[in-house]
């Protein structure tokens, strides 16, 4: 146990997490004077992280809308990851072609409970628009990123509050398992990742069934040292980046190999979450893919 704790990659991730925490304190000190600038700085922090940790061929941009071939657009998105093949002449236009968008993220300096439901609602809207556009061949990953949180509850710890809010929003806002929120990452608290898999249908009239869950990272005390084994106590940022790289793996085999390396070092850790089963009257290729 703990053999990987001193691994350079583990230490670099922890360094990046420390930098996020320092930036949060700096931004927070000025937020009341200029909340707009504070928000912009927080978004730029996350854009910088993605720029540093994703392949150099990906384009990372901030503040823009996704436009579909019908002319419909998404709400404004804080940070977007664009395909390596995205036209350079369109990178600064702030309206981004859906066919070239790989991922989009909403960013908050301080996560609050109401932000969770809004993000799930936005994820559903983005999913509907994507499936209606034949030129969009990829699932556009959507997630919610935050430096810290303000989750107040006398009865439950913050992680449990977020898990309950995510489950409630999912049940209230979604009617298709393809529309689930892909990530929530709170840099100083934890990361929730979507897991989706095919299961045996319980309803005889169903053609197929899919089970989804938002897997919160599991942490535990190991011999009195919570930092002893990164597999049991993964850094939230490391868990998020590992899962994101795994989702990008089909784009390039090298990305898949790097994601596997992150996973083997212990950055992803383990997770658990409440399951929701969807009985399907029709199925499609994009629902047959296992996701985590």
C-alpha cells in the first residue's frame, strides 16, 4: 500500500490542486468588488488546467455558444474543448460548430446546490440539440467544474448533499440516459463521474435497459493516514482528468494509453453511487457503449 504515493504524476496533480486552492483564495478576496472579473478568472483557471493536461492538439477556448447546423445555439458555455481538426480561422469567433466540440464545461468559483440542477438541465438541452443534428457524430461531454463549494447542511456532509442534489436533478430533468451530466468536479471536495452500462431489462416489453449512476469518489482512512494510498483517496482533479482522458481515448489510441497510465497510477480511485435503471422501447448504437 502507498507504493504510488510518491509517484511524480501524483505529486504534480497535487501541485495543480494546490494552485487551484491558492487561486480560489486570491479570487475570493476580490469577488465582492468585481464579481464579473472573479468569474472570468475562475473560468480561465480551468481553461489553463485543461490546456496543460490535455493533448496539445486540442483547442481550449472560453465563453462561447455551440451552434448546430439548424442554426440553433446552446446557452453560453464557460470553457470548451475543440477537436484538433477544428478550423483555425473560427477559433476566436465565440460561436463554435457543434461538429467540432468535444466537451463543454460550466465553471463556478463556489458551487452551490442550485448550480447542480441547472447543469443537469443544460446537459439535457445539449443532448437534445446534438441528437437532432446529423453532422454531430460524437457525444459532446458536459460537466460542472468548481474551485470550492458552499454546501450548507446540518444533517449531511457536503459530498452527500451534492450526491442527493444530483440524483434529484437527474430524476426531475432527464428522460433519456444519453443526457446525463458527465462530470462534477469540486477541486477541494470530490469528483462525480457518470457511469452507464447495459443491463438486463426488468420489463418484458422493453427491448433493452440501461443503468446509470453518478459515481462519487470513495475515500477511506488507511492506517490513520488518509493520504497513504491514492487509489483509496484520489485527488478530485486527478480523478476528473483521468476520466476525461478515458472518454477522449477513442479519438486517439495514444490518449487512451495515457489515460490507462493515469488510472494505473491510482489517480481515478474507486467510486460508488445510486443506480437508475432506464427501460428502453428503442435502442441505438450510442446507448450500447459502456461509459465511466
